[in-house]
């Protein structure tokens, strides 16, 4: 739900997972629960998956907000990350190896920024970077024969005006030609990849556009009983 970095509050996240997957409470299937993380450190993956816990709830799916395979570029895009991408990958692979084969799956979230990380060189770099993760996730019994790693491409949405636009002025949405080319190159390299559907951009209500608009609207809304 976008409530911050899960790895910064692992006990609360693990407690929430236990509640969500408990048949006497919410009863969600673990396969229907995904924890999204930038993974500040290599240990974050194992902690969020409950590796080493006694009587741990079934592990959730993990969505890793990667956004760049290159260390310097990722440091710029994800300044909260402590470890380098290669170290994070090692921690991820170790955590996946501790799971039963059918639980080894991953979504890699990759926000496409026009002229920043949306080129074919970045696609090739991403494909190469993910090879060890695909190996770690591979399950010979998986009926689909897919690797278990899905790259979810998320075309950047501008801020929708106001304060958000000023804060996000350094980034822009990639062209559809660039998006299609990036996806095609990953597919050529054998990567399972999708492009997230865009909803709400026409009225500035797409992902990332509402956070600065709503407070601005509230400042002009009279409070009940005060008029």
C-alpha cells in the first residue's frame, strides 16, 4: 500500500503477513501476498521472507524495486540503498535458495525514466544482471517452464502539475517506442517481462500523481462548521 520501506520495520511486516495468511483471520493465500522492497541491505530479503524463523508463516512473494543494474545509477535513483546491487543480488539468491523450489519467485520492479535507464544498453545490463537470480528461482517442476522472475516495467508518470511537477522536473516519461524496444530487447535475452498498464493519467490520478495533488485540494476546501 506504499507505507514505507518494509525492511525498516520487519517485525511489523512479519506480523501483518501472519495475520493476512492466517485462515482464522484474513485467509489470503501466500501466493496472493507480495512485499515490495528496495532492499537497503542484502539481509533484507531473508528477513522479509522469514528465513531462519521458527514457525514462520508461509513466505510472501517479493517485488524488488531495482530500477537500475548499474551501481552508480542505482545509487542515484535509490539513495536509501546501503549495499551495491551485486551484494543485494547475492543476499537475494541466498534467501531464495532457502525456500522450497515452488516458492522461489520474484517480481523485479523497474521504473522506466526517459533518457536515464530506458536504453537498450540498460536492457542488456539488466538481463545479464538477472541471470543468477533466474538460476536461483528456477524450478524444474514449474509447469510454465518460466524462470520464476518477472520484470515489471513501469513507465514513469510525471507529477501531474503543482509541487509534484517541480520535484520531478528532472525526469520524464519515456516514449512508447523506447518502452516497446526495451521490452523487446529483454524478451530477446530470454527475460520474462511485462509493462504495467497505465490508468488515470488523463486526469493526473495515475501512480505517483496523487500525492501532491490531494493536499493542495484540501487547503482550499472549507472545513464543515467553519463557514
